[in-house]
């Protein structure tokens, strides 16, 4: 897949406000936050969209979600709750083609989304 701005963040070529990292996952604050807490969890090994994930990516996808949950617990967000979102392609609103999980917290979320 072609490189994206998130690949540059993984390689530390451009700055980001990194808040969480493990061997497989990096998390940093969204540049344009939609909630008081808005953090993006990305796999260090890029997958363009959820459509491009296969069986061999199952463990990595699980690690992304577990990282988001661990961060929420660490930051005291877990009990009140939060939302995790993966946007896919045009109708999903995806703009950066390096799969990522949005973690939104710090306010009540609405459902259905707009
Ligand atoms: P998507 O629309 O693909 O689901 O989400 C992409 C997100 O990345 C958006 O919420 C956008 O604000 C964020 N974003 C885009 N470019 C940058 C960047 O250079 N740095 C950071 N921290 N966030 C970015």
C-alpha cells in the first residue's frame, strides 16, 4: 500500500502527540478532536482499510481494540464509557488509508451517528 501521514508518524518523521505505544500499536491525539478525548490507535504495520484485513491480521486487529481499552482504563475513562470507531472508505468517512481506531470519550455520544 502507499504511504500515508500515519506511516510518517510511526517512523517519527512528523510530530504527533503520542499517548500510548506497545510493540504493535501506536496511539496519538487526533489533530481535529471531535470529543474532549480523541485518540487514534493504529497498527505499526499498515493495513489500508478494514476491507484489506485478512485472517492473518486477526491478532493485530484484536491488539488494536485491546490497546484502546487499556488506554481508556489507564485514563479513567472506562467506567463512564467511550466510543470506538473504524471508518471504512467513502461512505464510512475514511480519509487516511492506514486503518485506525478512533477512541472518543469525555462527553456523551449520540446514536445514531450523523
Ligand atoms: P478517518 O476520517 O480516516 O477515519 O480519520 C482520520 C483522522 O486523522 C481524522 O480525525 C483527522 O483529524 C486525523 N488526522 C489527519 N491528519 C492528521 C495528522 O497529521 N495528525 C493527527 N494527529 N491526526 C490527523
